C-alpha cells in the first residue's frame, strides 16, 4: 500500500461524487420516503443528521475511495470497464453481502437492504470507473 501512488485529487472527486449520489439517491423524490417508511419511521421522525454524522460519512467516503484505489492498483486496472467490474465485485463481494447479513439480523425488510446497497453499488461503480482511468 503505497499512499504516494494515490491520486488524492481523484479521491476528493470521488468523495464529492459519493455525497452527490447520496443526495440524489436519498432525495424524497427518489428513495428517501420509501426507505424511511421501510425502516418503520414516520413522517414526524424525519432524520436530522448532525456534524458527527456528516464528518464520519466523509471520513468513510475517503477510506472507501482509497481502498478502491489500492484494489485497482493491485489489479493493474486502467480502463473504465475494469474499474466498473472492480467496483461491482467490491460491492457484490463485500458491501452487499455484509449489509444483507446485518439487515437480516436486525430484522429489517429486504427493501431496506436493496435501497441501501443500491446506493453503494452506484457509487462504487462510479468510483471504480473514475479511479481506474484517473491515475
């Protein structure tokens, strides 16, 4: 793991894209309302994320993008197609599966898992594509 090989500008772009994808994906006109209700929350319980939530979300996005960058470097990935495939396999092998188990044991409906993991799938595809070609 050579941190000097990481394109930090591309990492920042990926973090911004992470927030942009989440902003659109979890907007009330897309999936927020369905997701919120599937969690058993009512309209009067609208979420109010504080600074710690946003800060840890940004930190998680940085760590995730750096990890994707390391994976792509280890794979020798330098095309959009290989970046998309890597993003998909990271999602399928790690994110979707662990989120599925967590949601099953938490007793949440599969709809919650599908919505939450779908957001990660879109982001990891984008992140894989960006980081594979922007070295």
